[in-house]
C-alpha cells in the first residue's frame, strides 16, 4: 500500500468520524499540517503516529484494504455513521438498544 492510498483511507475514516484535520491533529498531538501531508500522500505517518491516528479514529489495521479491494462503504452505512455523529448521547443509547433488539430478533428467527 502506498502513501497516497494510506492517506486516502485515513481521510475517509477521519471524515466518517466527523473530525476535521485540526481536531484529529489535536487528538493525536501532532501538527495539523502533518495530518494534511499524510492525507495528501506526501508523507507516511511514523508508526507511532499511525497507531495514534487509528486509535483516535477508532479503527484497526484490518480496516485498511488494498486499493484492489476498493473500500466501499454502502450509502446506508455512511448515513448511519452521519446520524450517529450528529446525535446526542441519549439518542445514541436508544439507537444501540434498537439495533441490539433487531439483532436478537434476527438471531432467534434465523433458525
């Protein structure tokens, strides 16, 4: 995976998390320009900074896919993430409860 692909994917995950470059830079304690350079594919992040960025974005290494796998997040997933990012904590708790009940129902009725 090259610098451009890593940068593109980090930008994608940052945007899904609802963070600006400035907010992410603050969370990982590096300069905003460094985040910009990483996302633009100009620089690789150091391993330590990469791990901090993953943690700040609440993602794991396995979430990265090669360009050939074409990261595709469905419109429904993107919309769900946007709703969650713009919701109050009480609303998020309610969404979680509903989803868990749906999962339980589907698991019970899938047999």
